[in-house]
C-alpha cells in the first residue's frame, strides 16, 4: 500500500490518530491488497466538505456457485479508527442496487459491525469479512434487466434524479417540516407539545419506545387526535424527518452509575442506527440523560457527522442566564452556559450586543464581565430542569433548525479541538444552529477557575465513556 504521495501524506497529517491509522491501513493491505487508498473531498448532507482518505476496491462474493466482484468505497472519518468508516456500494452503470436490511437505495451499507463499532475490537478487516458474508446471503447488486417493470431507461431516469452523498437522497421536491419525538413519558409529551406550539410543522411523529422506562402518554395523544400528530410504535414512521428528538431513557436498578448509564446505551444501540438510516439528513437532538454522554453515544452509533448530532445540554440554562442579564441586570449582550451539564458548567458572554448584526464571539473573561456573570449565575440557582422547561428548550432549538434561524444556542456537541480540548468528548458550547446542524463559535482563553472546571468535566466524561460498551 503506497502512502508516500504528497496528497495522501497531507491528508494523513490531519487525522487525529495518525500512527494508529497507518497501522490499520497496513493490516487492511495485507488481507485485501485490492483496496486502494486515495484522497477525496467528502460532501456531507449539510453541504459542508472535508478532505478525507478513502479506500476503493472490490470484494469477492460467492453466490449460487459463481463469483462476483462488488465495488465498494470506504470513507475514513478523521477520528478513525475510533469512529467507523462510512461504507458505500459504487455500482457500475450496468448494475442495479437491490435494497435490503443491509443496503439502502442509495447504496449505503448497514451492518451490525458498523452499529456496534468499538475499536480495537472492531476493524476494517473484520468489517469487510462481515460484509462479504452478508452479501453472499443477500447480494446487494444485480445486473440491469429489461424484464417486466424493469425498463432500463426508466431506471436511468430515476437514478439521474438522485444525488448520492453521505447518506441522503435529495429529491427536487421541497422538504416537509417533519419532526419525530422518540420516547414517551413526561419529557416526551412536554417536548411534543412544545414543538407543536413553537414550531411550524407539517407532521409530528410520536413514538413510544417499548424498552424505555419513560414510556406512556401516547395513548392520550391517540384518544384526542391532535392535528398533524401521528402516534406510532414503528420506528419506520420517522423516515424523512428533518429533526429527530430522542427523549427515551431506560434506567435500570443496577447499583453502580456506570451500569445504570449502560442500560441507556443498550437502549440506544437498538434505536439510534435505525433512526439515522431512516432520516439520514436529519439533525438528531438528544434529551436523554446524562445528556453529554448520550449525545456522544448517539453520534458514535449513528455514523452522522458531529454537526448533526447534538444534545439539549445547557441551552435552558443559557436562555435563563441571558434573560436575567437582559431584564434584571440591564446587560444587553448574549451570554451562554458552557461545559458539562453538572456543577462544573460555567457562564460566558459575547463581546457584541443583542441587536448586533455581527456574528457573536465569545469574549475572554474580564474584571468587568465576571462579576455580572457570577451574579446572574447566582440568581439562577434553585431553578430546576422540569420536563416542560426542557421541552420548551428543545422546541426552541428545533425551531432554529426548521427555520434555518442561525441562532446561537449552547448545545452539547463534539468539543474536541475547541479551546485546546484534545479528548473526544461532548460538552455544551455556543453553536449557531441552522438547517444543516451546528457550527461552533471559536474558542477563547478562559479564566483559571472556568478552565479548571472544563478540564475536570473532560476528564470525568472521558473516564465514563471508556467504561461503557457502545
């Protein structure tokens, strides 16, 4: 495997785990020498692009006594091998994709090994072996035929109207404002009602998760037949959503905190990959607890770019903080609460006014702003996060996505690379929210106290994530 070209070396240098990646590529070459590395610009569904490494080649598949070569392409995210590759079929012009539980109409491949990716237990070599086995059971490609209902001209016309990207098909039709809320209970109900009140939606899907300890409420929605609301117990009803909100929790009676959180992780394993497959262009908004951990888990399990998997995080606290500063303290500048949703969260302020047309920027802590923030933060104490208040916060974020509002929210997002954070953790940070997901504001140097709190959160979240089986 030749990795010496200047282009490949330039892209490789951008990978977070460069040495580990090179080792994995050598292992792949030893078993699958036909998989050739190259570079390319990967276009995500939100239109953002990134230069990445990809592996392209054929895998041999035996079917009914004959051997076939199926062309595939694996895009390696810049956090590989700790994040799974995105696997795609790349059919030649004389091939037709056959949909199955492992391959969708766009040619994206879904396998248990991808959903349960856990490096170093997981590897591309193992993934390709699993792919071969599944394809031998149910081949995902077939030759084009002119048989009944298989006019190749019609098929070509259909294919030409599709745009294949990282997991989405873009039709020329305008998207409908469809939102799905996954998980019943008080929070699910509060979220659904808040979205109906706050957002202009064409359809809201409410799905009770049978395994969730927060189930309930869907029967009442069915009884009163709310307009635009569809109650379902089938996850496929969420297909084509622009926003998917997950409120489900599955708390167990385990004694240790890690074991309790693991039950929620196990619940997610059964629903998150399906939700991402059914709505590959959606923004996934997590409200389950602990929100920073569960948003991280959802990102790892979904295979979606980090810009489109966020947690409700400190958005509610941020809205409260801004209100207090504006109304009570007459300080008309945006402010947010950042960090872990715990006692370690810290307030920060923008250096622009509320009415400014300039994109807000976080200002470094100063002798003038810190007393104001500390006073406002103190006034926020004893304000709990009740279901209805969290539901309103989630609805506000949802509205920013549906309307492409470009409002800055403090949401739980991948914090790696922000403010010198090297670990792969999710923390609440100020992010501009729009139809394509989140865009972080640039990091700044925080005061010693605030920086110490963030570092403590990074350490504790990293420790907990390392103990979970995702």
